């Protein structure tokens, strides 16, 4: 009824009025928490949005538009070899910049189109649990060993949990496999190598543009860091080739955008400017090209609209509650560090299990877990529980569980959640023992 809507509006007005009225501006901890919020938000805006997130949205758009439906049955269905299905499912998640809710339409789609339960679950877990952007941020911000542990944990989890689900429900999977034997596979719109070439060109641009300085001033990793922008420019040239020859965009549009990007790189001391110019040029020329190229940019924009507000909110909340810690800066948040250390400090079974449970029910937008864990670690959280939350949190959430239940049923959803929580707890204990 109309009066219920009016009461809802009135309730929000009263809430924000009371929030403003009783805001403890004179409290020193509150002032420091506000400062931490602004500091962390500015740092993320300067260091991660343009170089990390914007390219990632275009990569997600490639998957959404250029990967055909027939590929699902080829690589996930009954006719695919098991080792191929699980490998593709686990590794495909490493390049998706999606959260536990964004992965759901993709999971539902491949499941309904005939993907086996095991590979579909592997894809469901791997998608939000890890992606290239998350690898880079985790290693740079939380430490190299945490980044490596996340890679190993997420990829192995996806396969182990997928295989376990497939074995538990093997009778149902056998029936599904028999039904798929006579399903014809539709031909690809373009050769697979062309889609892969275009996709991985964008992935390498993302990787090398965000390559962090290693601890050692020698070796291959240091050489890559020194020459990162030359390497990124090389893959930029490959992208120009891909846009013209594979996506068949008019050459003068692509060359014009490339020239503008090159000029901005020579004139600006900051790499952010040519990245913005390049992405803006790419958006314009694909929109004017129409067809799939236009759909690519629109799909990328849809990812941007869905993820960016949640990421911004996550950074703000993390800064206010847990403080800001980066590049030698440490500003406390509103939550006392003693609370954190009491619940998730050390490396006990309880602290790891508690971190896994909390992570499983909390909602993490893509990459939001990184600033949150950054604050928790600074407040006394143990590294074992941090990894447990990192392996359980991004892949699960309460909204995620509700949607999964509607796709595969209550029983399978409960089994999946329990497997994730138990494995995250055990992994946290092992990691905390050695680090």
C-alpha cells in the first residue's frame, strides 16, 4: 500500500537525521576513523581503479559477449574429458572479475545448458574466489605469500569441491550425461584462437600494467618491473591488431585511438592518463562499430555499474571500521584492535572456523575482501584466519546461497557450503602454522 511506502521513506529520514544529530565529532577515535576512511578511499582511487578495475571490466565483457554458448558443452558438458572440464572450470575463474553474486547468472547458465555438476561447482567457486586482478592486489597489499596461498587454495579448492560434489551425486550426473550424448554442438562464430588471442591480449595488458616492484633489485621479476610499460605497450599494439583483424573495426578509427593514446603517454608523466585515453578511445570506437563490438562495451559498462558502487562502499566501510594501512601509513578505525585479536587472532581451530563462517555469510564485492583483510591484519588478525576468510568469503554470501539453492536445491547447497567452510578452516590452520 502507498502508506507503507511513505512510512519507509519517513523511517529513512528519521534514521539519517538521528545519525547526523548524534554524530560524535568531538570523539578522537571517530575523527581518526573518518580520516582513515578518506585516506583509504583516496589511495584506492589513485592506485587501483584506473589501472586494475577498468581493464578488468573489459575482460569480463569479452567473456560475456564473445564466448559462445556451444563452448559450454564443449568444455563443461558430458562429452568433454573430465580433466579438461575441471581444468577449464578452475582456471576460467582466475580471469573473471566477478563477485559471489555476479557469478550466479553464469553458473546458472552453464548448469542449465548441460554442464556437469562438478565442473559447474568448480566454476562457481573459482569465479569469485580468485581472478588475475585479485592475485595482483592480494600479493601487493597483503604479501606475496598470501597471494601465492590464495592462488593454490582457490584453484585446488575448486577442483576438490567440484569432484566431491560430482561423486556425492554421481547417480544424477550419470543420467544427465546420458541425456547429453545426442545434443548437437553449434559452430563458433569465429575461430577459437581469435577469441583467445583477443582475450589474453587484454589479460596481459592488465597483468603488466599492475606489475609490482619485487623485493630484490635483480632477476627476471625486477627486469619486468623496470620495463613494464614497454611490455604493456607491446601488448597494446597486439590489441590494435586484434581490433582491426579479429573484430574487424575500421582501421582508421583504431589507429586514431592508438595515436591519441601514444601522444598522451609522451606528454603525461603519469601512466594513468594514457590508460584513461586508451580506454575512452576503445569505448568510443566499439560503440560506433555496432554489433558484437558495441555489445562488448555495453556489457563492460554493465559490470562497471554492478561492481564499482559495491567496491566503493566496501572500501569506505573497511576504512571506517578497520582503518587504513598502506605504504607505511597506519590510521586506526572505529573498531578496537583488541576485539579483532580476541576472535581471529592467533591460529586456533576456533579462530579459523569463525573466520570461515563469517566470511561465508558476509557479502564481499569483487576485491572488497582485500582492503577489509588489510585492516583486519593490522588490527591483530592471524594470517591463518585471514587466509580462511579469503578462501571462504569471496566465493560465498547469504544472497549467493539463496540463489544457488534455487538452481541446484537445498541439499546440494548445504553440502557445497559445508565443503567450503571446512576446507577453508583446514587451509587456514596449515597456512598459519608455517607463516
